C-alpha cells in the first residue's frame, strides 16, 4: 500500500491559493500587450481602495498631488499605452482619441487643487484600456483572457 505524500492532507478541503501578481508578457504579440496595458491601468487607476468612501485610486491620483513631476510622470505612463496601441495598428482616429484622453487628464491635473480632485473622477487610462480592449476583441480575439 502506497503512503500519501508528505504534504498531503487527509481532508478533501484545500486552502485557497494566494493570488500572485503575474508578470506581463514581454513579447509584441497582442496577448502580451494586453497584459501590460491592463497591469499599467490597474497601477495608475485602481491600485488600492480608500476605505471610508470605497473609491479605488491609483498612482495617477496620488502622483498628481506632486505639482509638476507627478503630472509629467503619469502623462508619460499614459503616453506609453498610446504607443503600445500604435504598435498594434489601431486606426489613427482611435490613437488621437486616446492621446486626447491623456492630454486632457494631464492639463486638468496640472491645475492646483481642482486637478487633484479631477484625478479621482476622470480616468483616462481606463478609457484608453476600453478602446484598446474593443479593438483587440474585434481584430485579435485570441488575445482575450477568459476569467472564471
């Protein structure tokens, strides 16, 4: 009779596995680009939740509180998403729309106090991810991630 492995538990109930953040792919294929953009959007727009108001915030809202450097940093990160979309072959009108989202977010974020409040409500990177997802779902359906 075989013995069970050392770490096997006699009960059928298992402990839930911890969720580990996965590193996005490094390739230029649509699935890798999708992972990178989704990860960047999560960091910029919804890294953690403010407990009292239950509002997700990210680096965009927090870095925007640093007068010039924060706005420049988040604008560069938003421009990276547009650059990735360009490499995937999105039409120019979609790229212009994505660029306008980043530019509008940066311009409004540069206004003292009002811009900080604005960053909590206008999520340019989430809007850009939506545009990119719609394109990928239509033109590269194999890049979609099935969650379940």
